[in-house]
C-alpha cells in the first residue's frame, strides 16, 4: 500500500512539473509581445525569423525590441529566478533552517557594495558586474575565515559570521550612498539597488549565466545528499559524506548563484525564501524533489513578475518591488495553510 501511494505521489509530482514547464513556455511566448510597445504574436514570430534568415518582413525597431530587448530579458528572468530559488533551497537544506535565504551569508549585501563602489568610480556595466561578483564571492571567503575550520557549533558560527559580514557591507552601501553625488551617482545607485531586469542584455546575460548554471548543476547533482544534512554529524559521516567539505561545496554553489544574480540585476528578494516553501508544500520535504521544482517555479515566478513590472504602469516598476509585494502576503498564506514552517 505504501509503495502504491509512493508511486501515485510520484506520478502527481511528474504531472505538476510538466504542467509548470508548459505554463512557463506559454508565459515566455506571451511575455514577448507584452510591454509598452505591444507586438502581435505573429509579428513576434516574424521578427525572430528575420534575425536568422536575414529577411526584412518587420521594422528594425520591432526586430530590435523582440530579439535584443525582450528575449534576453526573458532568459535573464528565467535564469535569475531559477538560480535564486535553487540557492534558497540549498541554503535552507545546508543550515537546516527554513528561514535561510540566498543572502544568509551576506553575499547579496557584499555584491551590492561591489556594484555601488564601481558606480562611484564611474565604471561601465561590465565593471559594475565584475566588481559585484568579486565582492559577493569574497564575502563567502571572509565568512569561512571568521567561522573557523572546526570545533562545535560551526554551522552557527557560519550563520553569525554571515550576519556580521552582511551587516558590515550593508553599512558600507549606506556610507557610499551618503557620499555619492546626489545629482548623478545617487539616483543610479538607488535604482540599481531596487533590483530590476530593465538593463538586461545578451552580453550581460552571457557573462553571468555560467556562474548561475554551474551552481544550479551542482545543487541538482548532489540534491540527494542534502537530505542527509538533516541528520546528526555522526550519521552523515556513516554515509561516507564529508560534512564540512560537502557543506562548503553547497554553500559555494549557492553563493556563486546569488552573487551572479545580484551582479546582473541587483537584489531581488523573497524568491529564495518563498519558492522552496511553496514547493515543499506541493512536492514534500525531500530535496530530491524540492530543488528541481524550485528551479521551475522560481523561473516562472520571476518571469511573470518581471512581465507585470513593465506592463502595469507607464513607468516601469523594479521587479524586486513586486516580488516583495507579492511574496510577503503569499508567504503568510503559506504559513497559515501549513500551520507553520516546514523544515
């Protein structure tokens, strides 16, 4: 009977995943035609065909909007949403804490400081992204340096070190905003920190995609072992798993994703916290199912949010504002429906 129930659950999970994948593809197709410059589905298809065939069946403006503005932006939303959700699920598993997020170790604040510092120095888009990525990854090294290499309560020391490092870089961001030129630099810093995919482009996407995809692949490949981290350290070692080495690898993968996302589009919150909980409610508590489903639903959530951000008003709303407006009440609904947090 248990085997029959397990098979039935597996079939339902497969159907849900397929349905979510289909909805994501439909959302991508719909998103291509939506925005302040509305484009009919047939014209979208013609614009894409023109790019590959060299034909001229649509205007240059329409072809540019579809192929060089909306397509990279849609891919960026899918990639960043999937990465943040996977990183959130990874951190929650590593630290056995349902409130862990991709910024638990201060990576987001450190990456934000890197970007702000680059803006103050007048760097271009590439310089801003490189600085943000470097500072985000550097913060993880600092966290592990201050947390030490052994002893008891190392996980707690990692979290506390992450909080301190994150708070330090947050203060540095505030200081940078204080000394920034209020006419030129401060507006750029403020808008970047809000979190938006408005400036997504093919070069920007390609420069950060490798880090995100590498982190996602690592989390997917080792998602079975993440369940073992819920056990005691002695039990984990009995499975032949090096606890500290494996935890470092998972933290490094999740942090690389977070730093890359922040370097591309600023801080976008709630996805890493909300989506894994939503997937646990639907698929159960095993990371074998939570990690892949979080990737799909995270990509779908940010795609829909970003599409809405450029459609609901004449002046585009940063996507991070909408993710917070949607995520906070939805998370409360999940809590009420679930009777509390599920680890």
